[in-house]
């Protein structure tokens, strides 16, 4: 609390010197990533809130405000307690947007300070338009962070390595050619890529620059002047340098990107995606910029056959690791050992680490026992950690990065005899999960059109959840990727064969329990008729649902059949890799209901 107060006071002193009446500090980096290297965790450093989404607004006079979404309402309230910072709950009726708050609370002629390298082109334009209507000026070069944060972490220095084509499925040179061909259709003769996952996918390179996300802090330019990767040269080994040159890519220092942009011919037409390009970068391109959707986004999202086979194999190994993890958890609890939420995370990490091709976790494990399960993105620490008891629900959301695929699974597990409310809540969530898993839909359908399938049974009981139902998942890349999404607000990207998306409806009762049931699903062709082409989902994740939690009297025959067929498939696919004891354990967990 004292650190937050002193840091906000220092920021306000810099604001006063710069003539800034309010500062906006987003959770962002110059690559518009969701997950950030420590160097760019400015909002976290200033506020003490460590969620992956949220924006801090600091006016000249207290209080400051932090906007975040429903995943973090409970966490943010706890972490901001005792500070001046007021939690602003996005998506809740009555909560103004940042633009609305600034317009209503700043006087005409006031100045709002931002760093244009931390705002996408679209978001900065929207902000500028809203403020201009109230005669409020936007200063886009306000960046006092280095002055305020004397021990700010350096830019990441992890070595780059090649993601072998036997896992990636296509050479970088072919992807580059495709991107340039797509750019020509928009009247551009070059492409500039800022998004770290797109750079990594395009060039078949990876690193450890961002925790859990094997990306490389870099930019890429593709054009007649040559293809250039802007990256810290100390991170490029001779082997990687030779690989890049063989793919037609040279390297330049990361810090040289803006001087390179300014040196481009004024006749050059460079495609940039405004959604993933910082306004400061687009500003440097000026009239040379051609704004269009990235030509890399859809090819990256639609996995090729090599990648799809890789993720199927990764799911089998992940399922084996989960069997061993839950067996160990049950054994330790049965023996009377003290087992905490942190122990659950350790067990999962260790067991996954025993599997071939394991690289890292894909995000920090969420192991929420009892009331902690209602904190959607809860991550236990020494201050909050709970000890498990033989009662109540344990929500485990975890995943791994394997060289051949990325996993993400959530299971809600009963640690004792389930109550009627636990069974009813779980079954309503699972009915929605099953409805989405069984969906058949016409070509061109987006996730928003399917979202209600997962929510309908909860809605019928006056229940709901505020987070999205599904997010895209990368291939040995970010566990959250676009462009597709299954959620209430409109996301126009169509669900297309090859896309991997999560299916994760939930229900959260504050102070009681949380329930979420998540598998990853692959969009595949279903059938062609005189009415067009139709798609469906293939479930990829392999681990049983806790059959003790199903209220079978609430389920239809077809829903029961889906659960039984899924659990039987889990046994068939995992049992060959298990020893007799583990096979016996899994057989019991996959008994028909």
C-alpha cells in the first residue's frame, strides 16, 4: 500500500511537470500482447494488481481508477484494498468507459497523457475522437516510466531457437511468400508484423521472452528491401542466424526498427494491422501504411495437418500426466498429508515435466479450492493459499507447452460427498458444454452465434457467467490467440476448419465455489448439403469429467450418451500408455453413468 501510494505520487509529480491532467497506463507492450515481459509490467508495478487485463487511470487528484473485466473482479478488489485505487468493473451496467469518465470529469482544455507505443491504432483513434468532442487534448509521448522505475527490468535476453518444421508443418519461406501475396491483394508491396505470436509462427522461431508464451521480442518487415527480423543480436546464435538466412531473412537490432521505418522509400506501401500495431509504429510509417487485417492471423489460426496430428499426440501425453497428477493428489489426501492449492500446481508441473517434448506450462495453474474457485483467474500464493479438505469442490485450470502443441484444460473435482447444489450447478454447466461440443453450424458462423448454446441452461435458472465461453489456442504458442472467440460480444471471425478453440462455460458463486468445465475443440468439416457447407467440433482434450458431480435426473439420454462416449474414448486413448495401477484408476473414473 505504501509503495503504491509513493509510486502514484511520483507519477503525479511527472504529470505536473509535463502539464498532464490525467494519465492512462494500459496493460500493454509495443506488440499489443496480452501477456507481457517484466519490462512492460508498468501497470502492475504502479497499482499492485497483477491480473493480465486492466487499465489504470491516474488523474491529477486522487483517487486513481482501475478498469478490469469480470475474470478479475474478486482478485482486483483484494489486491487494491487499502490503496486509493477504485475498481471499475467493465461490462457492468452503470460503469462508465474510460473515455466516458475522462469526458465527464476533465475540464475543457485539459490534457490526457499516454504512450502511443502502448496503444493499438484503433484504440488510440477512438480515445482521441472521444476526447476531442470535449475539447480535451491527447498527448501521445507521455512516457516517464524509466524515470519513475529506477530498477525496471531490462528487455528479455532469452536465446532464440528454431521450431522444427517436423512440428510446424511448413517452412518459413513458404509462409513469407503467402503473406506477401496476400498483401499485394490490398495494394501493398510489403508487410510489417508487430504481434509476437505472429512473428514466431511466421518464421518458425521460439524463445522464452514472455513467461509461459514461447515468443521472441521482435518485429518483422517483409518487402523488396529484403525480409528483416528486428531482434536483440545477442539472442541470435550462429545456428539460428544461418537458419534465418536460409529462409531469406536478415536480422537487425530491435532498437533499430524506427530508424529503418523512417528510411523506407516514400513510394513503399506497407500493410499493417491496426489491431496489432502500436499507434507509435503506424505514425512512423505515415502515408506508407496500408491498414488491413494481418495476412498472418488466419493461416496461423487454421492449423495444418502436421500441427493437428501434433496436438492430438500432445493431448494424449497431457492426459497421461493428468492421470498421474490426480492419482498422486488423491493418494496424498487419503494418507492424511497436508495438501494445498500450491501443492496441486507443483504436482501438475512436475508430472507434465516427465512427458516427452514438454517445454513449459502454458499459463500459471489456477487451483481454486472452495470459495477460491469463484475467483475466475485465481492464482494461489503464500498469502492466500488454502489447504484442501475432503469436502467441497476444487477447480483446476492448467495447461502445458509441448513442442508439438499447446494444451489448456479445466476440471472441477469433488473432494468429498457432493451436495445437491454442487451437483445441480455442475450439471447445468456441463449441459452447456455438451451443447457446444455437439454443435453443427454453417460455414461463416462466428463464435458469437454459438455462445448462447453454452449459456442456455444456466439462463433458464437465472444464472450466468461473465467471461467468454471460448478462446483460440495457438500451436506451441500463446494459449490465448485470435482471431476467433466464442463470447457474448460480437467477434466477426468465422469458425474455420483447423481452428482450435476452448469450450469452457462456468458458474461462480462468490464465497462458495466455482465451476468450470473446459476442453479444447478442433473445427472440422461436418457435411455438405444443398444448403451449403457445415462444420462441427472434434474434442481434443483427453481426461474424464468427475462423474460423481452429474445430476443424471437433470440430463437427457443424448447428454448422458455424450458423457459416456467421451469418457470411454478417454480410457481407450490413454490406457495403452498407463501402467496397470493407473489403468485401474482411469477405468474407475470413466465408468458409465
